[in-house]
């Protein structure tokens, strides 16, 4: 497995250093890519929990610098505006409101004057996540069978999952927890930072009945209305899970649109967008900088 990873990184490095990446990027002019991040691990700390979600601060900073050199980074509010630059357009999003993301992550954004939207689940404020608590240290994530049961039989709900599989890790580093409401609001006071909805308590929306689905979608909008100008009526589906029923419920709740966690680039023509099934490119920890450059040039999709 390690040899395979080394070969992959070597290939990415060689391809990234070639002229092909510039050609590919030019083909993406006038298109929009929405990047999905989760946590940012403060410098000097070791990742833990579901390691794919916890990106080191230096790597996050490297991504931002690379984007500034080759892309136009715009706020989510510009999504419906026609791209006017000569470079591809990128929108930055961060899911879950991890404490690391809204502290050192926001600090890196603010240092560069870059906008981003944090999708928050207010019911998680000040807590931890089941996927970090139950992550297998040797695997670096939740084992597949446990994850499948957590998301289906237990609806991805923290209390039900922990009751079935806990206790897991008794504690996590502060940066690996979800920020408090006050911490989130402090981050939202930074220039360019807006808050969107990630439901109320981060369940698998496709596993809920009609009433629970409506409540999970309506409650964060009520909370966002108390935030003021930093709020934006956009939704990111927890776990990226959606369905026609969920999409219709999100539209009925009053959202402007909703995002998955996969799918890559937005279609160039807004007329063909499915506003409640919009794609993003997930950025996992462990992705090399060369691999990041290739993906944000449209050369690789995963």
C-alpha cells in the first residue's frame, strides 16, 4: 500500500510539473469549483479521529497560496454571477464548524483576505462527533461495517450511534471538537466569513421520516436568522447524502440551494444546475499539493 502511494505521488508530481496542468486550467476558464474542507489541525499537533477530515494547517495554507496564484477565489454569494475573470473560479467551504477550522483555518483565510462559508450544525456546538470518537486508530477512520450501520440503522445521529457502539475515545484534543456557538460567531465576525446550514444535528437526512426531516432543515434556518449579515441560506447535506425527497424538502424549507460532498466542477451553464443537488470537490487530508493542483485544474476528479 505504501509503495502504491509513493508511485501515485510521484506520478502526480511529474504531471503537476508539466505544461499539461496549465493547459487544463485554461480550459476551466469561466467554470466554478466549490471545495469542501472539514477541519484544520493547528501546527505542531498530530491528527487523530477520522484522519481524512483533519488537514494540517501547513497543508491548508499551501492550498490557499496555490489557489491565489491560479484561481479567482470568490464568496458563495457570487455563485450566480457570471465569472468575469480569465482564471477558473473557486468557492471555499468548510463543513461541521470544527474548532480547528474556525480558529487557525479562519486565521489563514483572514491573513490572505479570502472568503469562505462554514456550514454549521448548531445542535453539535461544543461537542464531539461520533466518527472521531469511534475512529479505529489503525485504520484512521470508522470501520466500514460500523459506519454503514451508523448511517442507516442509527440515522447518523450522535446519541444513537454512541449508544450502539460507544464509548469510543473518552476525549479528543480541543481542536478536534466542534466549536461553541460563541466561537462560531466570533469567526463569523472575520471579513469574508459566512455561515450556512449543515442541518441541526447532522443526521443522515435520507433515513428520516417526514417530520424529522422538516425539523432538521427548518431549525438551522431559524438560528441563522439570528446571525445577521454573516448568514447565508445555503445547505450542505450531512455525509453528502441526498435524494429527491430530501431535495424537495430543502427547497420547501426556504434554502437557496444545497450541496453534496462530491461531483467535482459545476456545470458551466447555470441553466442546467440542479440547485438542490450541486457538486463540490472534497479535499481530504493526505492529498499531496501536486495532487491538489491537478484536481483544481480539472485533470483529476477524486
